[in-house]
């Protein structure tokens, strides 16, 4: 069997030590009888998309995104519409997509999984034509993503500190939500549109979601007593958030969210500015991802 070409894309800002770690792990654990390898480094926002597109045009079998969900999103955008598959080496904070797909979080194990993995054709969701793989949101989660992006601190403790700080200050808004043509008005603390099951850190915001059903999962968290926030969080970790009386869940193929003061959204954990109207759609089985057997 001929070898397949596998391109690893790493954020150069991750640091010299991490980049050496990845190269050493690739050399040590990739089966050279299966793959030839190449490592490329991103230098600016959107560079991962460009490098992935170039790799696909050159005939690469797969491109491995080395990083968190935002880096995975960046690389995946460059692979849409091509026959090149996506691989994931999780090196982010929450690693929600990798956790959802059962990809090991330790670098050697994640690389070894590529040797025996198989390709799963997965759905890709879109917010105003911007693709996302895991989830997107417009309310409290978007605010936290915006604040986290501007923070010098990383990791679960930094994320938790931001959540606890803004939980007491955030005011829920009324949103106009249209799902497959049916209009509803909801006062919501969070509105999350999910293609995957979790934000990261095993916080399963949509444990019922599937990457392969061709549907969007919508999770609406209504205003709740602040002391109930801990219970809702525990339910999310346990995978039972939909059982909370403050949570509504439904599936649809198309969704719009409207609010006159929409300013930020998050997609795959990265904050983006947005307008007052967001349209969400999903395309079924358009991205091949290498997952463990």
C-alpha cells in the first residue's frame, strides 16, 4: 500500500518547546509505512485556512490541526469542498471537539490514533455562512469568549473566574428565534446552536447532539436564580442539562436569531463581531475527520 501524505499545522505562537514536542512526537509515533509527514506553522489569523487549502490542493490525504477548537475550525475551513480529511491533535484549553469525538488528549496517543483510525464523514454548521464544527452562541457564552480572548490567562481556572465574575452581572435578553419557519420569542441567558456535544472541559452543553444527523441542536437556557447556576453546571458535566427546568432543547435544520443589540457571537469558542440577525444552517456529511477506531 502506498503512503499517504499528512500535513501538521501548528500555531507558531505556541512556543519553541511545544513545537519541538510535536515534531518529536510525530517522528516517534507516526507509522512511516502509512504516512509521509510535513509540519507547517501559522503566523497570523486565518493562516491555518490558507495552509490547509494549499495542502488539499497539493493532494494531501489529511491535515492535522494542532491546537484547540479555534485552530481546528481555522484548518477545517480550508478543507471544505475538498477530498482532504481533517485530523486533530488537541492542544487547546477545553478541546471540546476532540473530547466529543473520543480523540485522546495526550499528544503521543492522539498521534498513534491516526495510525489505526478511520474517517467519519461529519456535518458542518454555518452561522451567516461562517462554518463551525462544534457550537456557536450569541448570549452569555459569547460574552465569556470575548473576555477570554482578551485575557492573558488560560486554562480552566481562568475560564471559571470569568464565568463567576460575569454571572452576577449579565442580564438576559429577549430574542426572536425562528426554527424551520416557526417563530418564538424567548428571554434567554444563553442560546447555543450545537453541532457537537460540548464546549470543552467535559461541559456538555448539548449531550444529545450528533455530528452526523444533519440537524442543529438548539439549547436555550432561560434566566435562573444565580444559586442554581452550580446545579445547571453539574448537570452539564453529567450530561443531563436538558433535564433542567430552565433549559429548552430542540432540533432543526435552519434557525435564525434576531436581536437589535447583538454585538458578539462565539463559534467554536472564538469570539466574533456580528450583526443583529444570524442565520444558522447545516450541511450533512461534508467533512471527513479521522477518529479512533
